[in-house]
């Protein structure tokens, strides 16, 4: 499988993704799945400027990603798929049924969210969405950087990474 | 908040560390404001940076990595405020050069500082045997 990591990260392309994961995984491409970014040339250019020239970024909406995911998964190069939120990942899981594991890498504070980990804040609905994702057979873990221990969904929801 | 000519923004203590070094070397860091993205989502980074620019009057934003969320935020801000200058890959030499270019227009000072910062990146390697004859081992 060419996609090494399916990640939820509200910063999308940023240092942890490009360098923190990109270097150890030897990432050759990123699939950025976001309906808004997929419809904006300016946003796409902004994110392209953030990656080294040898790393390709493919911009997809949920609909187009669902069609092309199999192609990305068969790609021989190592890749990473990114969504900015849980809902987008759930839509992609439901549309494809071929995402085995999801990494929660960064969901930051906003009104209505409470802290679960240093880098994960969730509304009650988002916490339930993650449980639903697990019930679909997807392995849900939280891990911001490769050097950190991946935390199980139970640990994430209990906030045990904060201890 | 005092006025500042530039914001230095990046991961963790990147800005605080660099400005600490600027202060130790020059005795001043008053033209810079530090900013960290620690614990902030993308929108929070953008809001904080916009607030710092508005309140300080800064004309230049120095950031660390091209892919960093501070760089992304700075470029978004630059879209709304085209007069802003964004410098990525900031190092100590660049900030020192910028500090001492107060009489130069900020955007031009940033461009010159970038050249200085780039030029300060050097690699020193062990001399090869063909050129080390006069060195310590060659003199034995």
C-alpha cells in the first residue's frame, strides 16, 4: 500500500507533516482532501509553496478522492492522505471502504471543544464521530509526530496522553 | 503594545530563541516581536499574526519553514496586505542584518537581510589530503 498514513490535521500541510512525517516515511506525495481547497487555485498554490519540489501534492474533493483513492493506494511511492477534519475523513471512509487506519494528528481548540490531548480538542459530536469510525472497523489512533507513542482511541478520549 | 518593524514567527521557541541571541549580541531586540504557533490551529495562528501586525505596524514577517503554519498564515495575510514582506528560512544572520538596516525601507532591508542570511550558511569540511600538506598532520 502506497499511502502510509491517513491523517486528520486541521493545519493540513505544515512542518510536522512535511518534515516530521515526510522525512522518516520518505514521502513522495501528499493527497490533500478538502472540498474548499480543491475549488481554489490560490489555496492550492499556497500549499504547494510549502512542500519541497520533489514532493507532489494532489488536491481532491471528497468525491474525486473517492474515485481516485485506489490509484493512490496502488502507487509504488510512499504517500500520505490528509483531511482537515473528522467529518471529511468519515465521508471518505464511507465512500471508499478501503481506509484501514486513521491517524488523529492535530485538532486544535475552538469554541465547544474540550481538550483530550495536547494537540487534540473535540466536541462531544466529534468524539462520537471517532467512535463511529472505529465501529466501521477503522483503527483510530492519535499521534502528532513519529517519535511519539501512538495512543489508542480509548486513551485519546480519556485524555491519557496528557499524563 | 509597542510598535515593531518585524514579527519573527515559527514553531515552539524558534522566535524567542533567535531574539534571545539577537539581544545577547546587540543589546537590543526592540524592532522585533516574537510569535509561536505552539498549541494553535491554523485559524488561531492567522488571527494572532493579523492582530500582531495590526497592533505593532510591522511590515515584515520572518518565519522558519516554508511549510510551517506561521508561513502559511503570513502568506494569507500578505494576500490581504500586499505591502507586507514575508521571509522564510530565517536565521540569526538575517535578523542581525535587518536590525541594523533601520534607515532602509523595510521591504528592501528584508531582501538584503535574506541575502546575508543565505550567505551565512557555510559548510566547513576536513581538508582533503592533497591540500592538507601544510596542516598539522602534514608537518609531522
